[in-house]
């Protein structure tokens, strides 16, 4: 269950997850000889075992045929009921943020699925998350963001998101590397690059709960915007760092990394970030230009906004630049 500030992209992410999880199972069913068996009449062989004597079954049960979309739909329904119950019980928002409720329910459902013996749904890999679930969440955060306060505090936001993310990533990585050098812990086989990779993974913090508390407490708008803007941009920064460290780890030996590789990593950091912004500006301009001619077909305007934003993300990912910033 994915917590987010507004519910617009939450349901869209659930629907996309339903499609992406169902596609692998559908592809698997194509290889089975019983394709479409649920759409055909079910017959039962006679006790003699002859293939010619069959009996028509009046009622049959085939849960495996609809397991994945059925369970994902139940997850969506459970999340919707949790959000409804959260707002009906007025004392609950004072005790726990809404995002914590969704995370707890998601952990509970995952534990139940893990504890059962039946076939689990396909594992959600990184491709499904980055290509289908992340884009609508980022689009929702950027689309409903108050633009004027954001650009008024852009300098402070960039300072905290860029420099803060770098200091956080390298600080965590170097600290863990120092701890790994202590032989008591038995982690001396972990090198510096692996610790920096782990530091880049956990350095991006999503303050969903803190922002929800800020909205309820009506804190200063500048403080709210700085934290929101930093959380919006630090994801792109840390993803760039993660990809750079992944490229370093794919080298055969840790000692093969030379100074030219480090300089290339710094150059790639700026190319990926600025390239993502450039893609976002270009596709945003084209989208704004096309919406000028949609007076008679205004119903497709939301579709154009979503398609062009999604295309900017995909085009950026094709060139291995920041799709989040795009």
C-alpha cells in the first residue's frame, strides 16, 4: 500500500499495479493448453476413463484463473475502506497519521499472504515500480504543488535537496564503512563502494507523515514548502547517485575505479539532473501548446497532461537520465 498526500494518484497506481501484475500471469497462461478454460463448458470424465464419455458440470470453481486480479482488487478495496474508516473515526488522526495506517495494513496483508500456502502473486520487481507506479505519484505531487511558493524558495530547496542529499548519502556510507572495519561485527568484507550504495538507497526520506501533521497544524507556509520541495527533488538526486554507484559496482574489481571514472560520475550527476529538467520543460511546453486547441474536446485535456508527462519520464529513462525530475 503506497501512502501519498492526495488520493488522485493512489487509485491510479493501484489500477496500474493490477494491470502489471496481471500481465505476467496472462503471458504464462498463453503457454498452457488450458487457455480460456473458464470460458468453455466444464466436462467431467466418466468413471470408466473413456475420453468419449464426458459429463457437463453445472457448477465449477477455478480460483487460480482469477487469483491475481481478484487479490489485487481486494487490496484496493481494503485500502479504500481503511481511508474511509480513518476519516470517520475522528480521534484516530490525532493518534496516528493516515500513511502509517496504510503501511500497517499493507504489512499485515503481506504477512498473511506470506504465511499462506497457496501460490503468491508475481514479485513486484524494480521495473514495475519505476515504470508504472512511480510516475503517477510524482506527477500528482508536482501537479498539485503550489508553484509560486515553490519558486520563491527554490534556492533554499535546491540547497537542501542537492547538497543535503549528497551529505546524507556520503555521511551514511562513510559511517557504515568505518563500522564495518571493526572486526567484532564480522563485516570487513564489505568495501567502501557497497556502503556508499546502501547510503544512497536510504538517504532519501519521504516526510509524508510530517507533511500531514503540518497541514493539520497550519504551520508556516515557507517551512512547509521547503520540506515538501526537498522531498520532491531529493528522490531524483538519490536515484542518480544510486545508478552511479551501481555502475561502479558492475566493474570487475573495486581497484579498477580510476580518477577518470570518478570525474565521469560527477559529470553524469549534472547531466542526468539537468537533462531530466530539460525533458520536462520541452514536453511541458508541447503539452501546453496542444491544450490551446482543445476547446471543443476538453475531455481529453487530462489525458494529454498525463500522456505527455509519462512520455517525458519514459524518454528520460531511455537515455538513463532522471525521469523523476523530468
